[in-house]
């Protein structure tokens, strides 16, 4: 797989990157690689698999992230994902939450490189799409990177050629998942050294990156970058991804244009019985920093639940910021 396929990625985020969020983010960038929330093997094998696997064709390129530690089950789920049309299957070996640890998947699997290698080998044998790994640089307070190297060596031998590395350790006790995204220090140099040691692998760095300038600096040393909450809570950032990182035109020229493109999707989903808030909750950050943003957010977060609310509420929210957008200097303009 060419490294450029992973040049810019939006991270899998629990309770955030569902199919509605991904559809919206795709309106802002054609080239960003999108990831599902982590979906456990149990959810697919024993739950409502069609619901978990559903996505809109507009989301391509889109990857599914799986959580699990049983090779046979992961292989079955990888095949289900491929049959559903996903472009990539990714295994989570980085989530530090207690719930994930109790299920023996996520970051705790860094302590079992042979098992992870068996899982990856089983999935690679089961599908034709790329099977990739997302992990941390280590676990707990041990400052050594030996554990990461053992994991990468084992999975490389199993056939893994795309690695997404969150450049922090995961502290498995004493920190919440939110704290684990902020407290352990960032060590980008570890990811850079990993790329140098495995030049044939596509290495994507994740963690603490919030601007496209930072992305470009990282891309001088690794193959790709992955943004998480910055891409979700400040989604207009994605509108510059295609021009800045790929030398291509942006798919949408203005915030109002993005709203116009989202509206038919919102109407279709609403007609199918999807609550308005299931879609509108993902666009609250679209006008971040624009005068009227508070009214935009209030309209979409409070009035969306009132009886009689319809998709037209999105245009009512836009009216609160349209004047400010029209008044922006041409160099900064976010409206056509």
C-alpha cells in the first residue's frame, strides 16, 4: 500500500467517529483516511453486525478498527468487514481503558507480542484488504522502548506493513482514558526511530498533533499523520488538508457550502427515523472561533430535541454565523 494512502488520517474515537461523523468529515476532505470507532469482535459476532458495519459509500477510504484478542474471531470479523466494503482492517492495541483491559484487548496486548502477531497473521490470511496495527510506544512507567520493538518485530514477521503509533505510553493503572491522552509525555523521536528501523513499513504518527504545519513537519520523518480530537472538534481544519498536504483542490469552499452539502444527508437520515441530534452533534465545532458560534451550538444542541424540529434547523443555526462569515477578509474567508 502506498504511504500516501495514509498521509492524513482521522483517528478512531469512541462515541465520536460513527457513520454520521464520518460522512460529515468526508465533505471537508476527499483524501483523509477515516476510521470507525473501535468495534469489538463480540459486538460483530453476537450483536447487530449490520448496524455496526453500516457506512455510506461516500466515506471511502474508510477503515474499520477492531478490538479483540482471539485470532479466529478476529479473522471472522475481518472477513465480515471486507465483505461490507471496508478499505482496511485495523487492530486496536492502544486503548488503555479499564473496560478494554478486562476484555483482554487494547494496550494491555503490548505485553503479549506473540499473541498480537497470531491475531494479525490470522486476519491477513483471511482478507485481501490491508490489515494494520494501532498501538502506543509502550505501557506503564517503563521508559524502555524494548516492548514496542518486540511487538513490531513480531507483527512485521506476521506480515504487518502499516503501523499507526500513538507517541505516548499507556499507563494502565492510575489514569483515566482522557488522562492517558494527555499525561504520559509525547516522544515523537521513538516513532521516528521506528520508521528508520523499519523503512519498508508505512509508519503513521498519532498524538498531540493539532495543526497542518505540525503535520508537514512530521511527514518529513514518517509516512503519515493521524489527528484525533482536533479533527473532530475543529473539523474545518480538514478543509485545508487536500490543498496543503496533497496539492489538490478543497472539496468545499465554504462553511455554508459544507452545510448545504450536509443538508440532503440530514434530510434522508431524518426521513429514515434517525434522530436529528445523531447527525447534528457532530457539526457543533464547525464554526469554532466565528462570532455567533455559541448561538449555532445552542440551536443545534438544545432546539434539536424540541417537538417539531426538522432538518431546516441546520439552516437556522447557520443564520447565526452567516453575517460574520461574509464579513471575513478574503484571505481568511470561510464562506464563498
